[in-house]
């Protein structure tokens, strides 16, 4: 038993002693201080977390696990590495050893010192319902980000960024969840910028905006708001969406532009972290600090005047199907994606698709392929023949990249039931809600009996949170 308060407003340090048998490793969201052999196959693991964290970050994982450290960077007082089942170590290590420590160092340079001492990643089974969970010292990650091409490493950049936003500065209640996720997504994209350039950051905003619009279309108005409106005792998972992530990150990007760019905004971000690290705050406290910081600068009156013209009520409490400001992103890397999508749209009723081939996308990054598919989803549903040609040209239904497969199955299931069986086979091994929920929803529209039968036969595979949400989507009840 763990006596604790189930609120993000309260932070606490903790220590733990955990015993296990059969050679099972025990990991926690804390620093491992010692392991003690107690005999008879029993090992005691001793952990300490000296940094105050909210109760939702107290985590434990156990299993037949192996560890491999990533290279240590000189001049940094922390270590990084990954934990995984033995059979997955080579793939996981290759995927993340190149970037993880550099991401932590970049975030540290942008925000403040990394205070948790260790940043390890534990790769969980396929049933894990999230891309990652930012437990202090020990990120839990879905194995779907082990894509074989390092295209999903940005998920780790996101979880690392939580060390400052969420784990460092936290939200005082789930209404203000965007202070965790919006800031984290914003910092993640600054890491992308430092690693791959400003155009890559712009591309990430482009992808995120599409996901936001999709979610806004299905949400009731109270959950479309940046400061969400929860009922008393309501499960915050009921309002889970891309709104706090993408609307929040876009709001911060808009403020960055409003005050005059990164040169002015980054020093403010550092001061924000310095001021509130270790505290749980509200949106009102965040906004108060924003105005106070710029108001205290020499010649800051003009910036304060610009901030005063921001439509704060609409950004924070407004609803609707998109951002309240039509933010434009650099399209240098996305233009070719849009052009290819437009070619497919023009050819949608063709009998001959021989003009399309793998060469169309051979120079595309994974993110560019995602953007091309996202654009295809904005058009009316494609005829089944065009969907089949799309799959044949780019091998989309058989890809090992879940982000690409998800978008293809969305396009296919909006067209017809031709790919229903294939989508059903794919979704039963994808526990991440980002993948399984939209596919089950669309499968339910095209082949409702197959959708319900598939889910009920595999309900035990899904994490309880995912199981509950999928059942709700399908109009089913599960224990």
C-alpha cells in the first residue's frame, strides 16, 4: 500500500525497498542506491527519490530485463541508458543510443540543470497504452517507437522535456494540464530545432496541427478548451486528447512570435523554470509571471503592450474546430508532400496508376510521409481502387512504422471495408491508444461486427485504460 494524495498539486520525495525472486529486476522512478542478496533467490532493491514529485510519477516495473548504458557526455552529471527484455536490446539500443543523451544535454542548455541524476528508458510490452510515460528517472516507452530507422526518437525528446515541465513545474489541477503537455511539446520541438534545424521544428508543428484538428472534431466543447472544464470527481482520462499538447504548444509558439522571436522568448522560458521549478501552479500564475517578467525588462513596455493585445480568453477558454489564430508554418519540407498528395487526388478516379512508384517517396523522411498521408485524409474518401494503388506503390499496409500504418488504415477504412481484415489483424498488437482507438472507431463504421468481435477476443491484451476507452468508443461494456 502507498498512502498518497491523488492530485498533481502535491509533490513528495520517497524511498522504497522492494524484494523480488526468480532473478526478476525491479525498477522504480528513483535512483537505485543498492541491491542486496537476501538468499533463497530473493533480492532486495533499494531506491531513493530525493526530488519531490507528484504521486502519478511514482512507478514500478519488474521483469526479466537487461540494461545497457548510453555513452556518457563529458561535463554532465547524469547518466542515460535503456532497459528492455533481452531479445529487444540490440534494436532498442541502436535506435536510441545516438540521440538520448544529446537530447537531455540540449534540454538542459535550453531550460536548466537536469536534476534527476539518471535518465533511463524502459521499453514495455506492446499493450502499453501511451507513447511514453515520463516517470522521473525512468521513462516507460512503447516498443512501437523502435521503428528501425530512428524516426520515432522524438517521443523520447518529449518525455525528456517533461523533466522540466510536469515533473519540474507541475499543474495544480488537471484543468491546467496544458502547462505540463503544452510546454513539454514546445520544448520537445526546440530540441528538434537544435538537432535538425528550424524547418524540422516547423514540420513537427505541421503534423501536430493535423492531429489537433482531428481531435477537436470529436470533442465536446468543454474539452476543446485549453483550460479544460472537468465535472466534480470526473476521470481526467475522459478529456484526454491532443488539445493540451498541440493547442498548448501552438499558443506558446504564438507568444514566441508575439514577443519578437526565440532570442527574446528563450530567456523568459529559463526564468519561468527558475521561478516555479518544484511547484505546482495554475494558468493564472503562469500568465502573471509572463507579464511580470517582460514588464521588469528594460524597454519591456512594448512587449507588454503586445501581450495585452493577445485574445487571452479565446486562447485559454475558447472552443471550436481549430486554433483561434491561423498560424502559418514554414512549408519548405512539407511542400513536396502536399504536391504528391495533390497528384493522388487528381488521379483518384483513374484506371491507371502506373505514374506512381516508390521513387515518389524515396527521399522523404518518415515525417514527410506522415504529412503526405495526413493531407490525403483531408480530401474526400478515395475510391477503393486508388487506395489499393496507394498501398501497392508505397507498401503502406505492410510497413513496420506504426505512424505510417495508422494513417494508411485511416485512409483505407474511410474508403471501404476492403482493408478491414488487415486493419483488424494490425490493431490487435497495438496497445498504444493513439493507434488502436482511431482504427477501432473506423473499423466499427465499416465492419461493426468485425470491430466488436476483434476487440472482445483481444480485450485482455489491452491495458485497462485503453480497454475502457475502446469499449466506450464501440458502445460495449467490459470489466
